[in-house]
């Protein structure tokens, strides 16, 4: 939203100290990813997961890209972080953002690229695994945004 502070985006933070964070484009993908852990009987509450509140746009010269505010603020407050798992979308924007973040963060952190195995994002992946079909209007909302329909 206009005027919002991107440094304070949606996140789920482990109560235990961890040296790893998972990064997502949106809150729904973060929650879908956590749902996979629950679905398979694993603990999701010991993971720290951060949403970027939208796609991250790298600089034209990829090496000059800046770290998104949500990630930078978290890293500044948590020097124990050693590993960043990028769970960004399987589309051009998500793949470009992943490349940029790998370049600008790899000197200080171990970077792992973990897009969904199938589908565009983790929410679509979860819906596919669960056999949930999106309605045509839901697909339009996802593609165009609520204001355009």
C-alpha cells in the first residue's frame, strides 16, 4: 500500500534461535509452504519465514541490485543468520529476483534456491497437491489483480 513501510512485512518467526530464513514473494506462499510441513507431519513453527509483500525488482545492472527492505531489516537485527532459502516464484520476475539476491547476498550468506517443484508459486503448488482447483474468477484475480476486474 502507498506509504507502507516494506521493512515490516508479514513474517512467521521461530521462537528458537535459527541461522536460516526462508524468503517468499507473498504471505500466501509463505503460509502455503508452512502448510506443506504440517501436511507431512513436520514442524513448521521452528522456521523463520519472511514475505517480501510483492515481487522484488532487481536493478538493470544486476550486481547493483539492493536487498529488499524486509530482508535487510531482518538481517541487520539477526547477525546469527548464515543461510537464506529463496522460495520465490517460478516466473520471470521470481527467477530474476532470485538471481539478483544470489549475487548481492552470496558474499555473506549461503544462498539456496528453492522454488516450488511444480506450478508458479507455493500456493498454486499446495492447491495442486491437495486437489483444489481454482475457479476461473480466482485465476483472473491472481493474474490481473482485484482492481482490474
